[in-house]
C-alpha cells in the first residue's frame, strides 16, 4: 500500500476515534495545556505569542487561553502558505481553507511566537503527526527558524497511535504532544 493510501486509512480510523471523545476529555486536555504553559513560561522574561488554531469539529478547543495570554491564529493562504497573526478584537474572516482567522496587520515572525499548538488526528511516540493532509504546518516548519519554535500537538489519549504512523519524507516531527492523560514534551 502506498503512503497516500496508508494515510487515508489512518485518517479515517483516527477521525472516527476522535468523533467519539467526550467534552470532558477535551476539557482535560485544555487543563494540561494550561499546566504546561505555566511551567514553560517560568523560564522566560519576554514570553511572546502562543500560536493556536481555530478548532474544527471535535478538536480540542483552547481559545479560552485568550483571557490570560497573547494569542496568534493561523491564516492559510494559497500555495500552502501558513502565516500567524495576532488575535485581536477585529472581526475574523475566512481564509483560503474557509477557517476563521485574523486578516490584519503584518504576520508575526518566528521570533514573536514562543510556542505553537496544533490539532492532531493522531500522533505516535516518534512524534509523527497525522493531520488532515493539507501540509500547511509541515511547509511552515521546513524553515529552520520556525522549526526551532516548539510545536506541540493536541489530542486525546485514545488517538495516540500505538504503532508508528505512516511518515512521508516531508513530515516534520512535533516537539511533543499533550493529551488529557500526559504531557509528552
């Protein structure tokens, strides 16, 4: 079976598992995210933006972090380009993929972002992320400057693969992942 077919099968399998998770499980992932951020920022004088995502169906929702931290949201552009913008009070608009995102000012650089949280359909213990197949995060992280920004996957423990996921040559491993049961960073 080819990589494409393997990944499609993995996406179908883990999407079904994710669709069965409870609100309580997703909220407990968020609690662990807060715990991780609180321990992470203790070592920084100038903590920048936390890049998050606008949650789609059944993804872990961490937008409430906005009450306490400076957040950035991604905006997908053509040619698989992903840029992060400050999430301010201006209305959000739909990006190239139809996801709500900021459409303001200048994009943030890797120097202004202290960490990136990404949604995962699955991840394995080698930190290979299974996403939707758009390649936006991998393309961004091909740049070494962006690869140095910690990139942490969020998902529930039932979606952590017990076997290595199919990995394409362009897949860039995450820095870690957080579930309701563990902080693996």
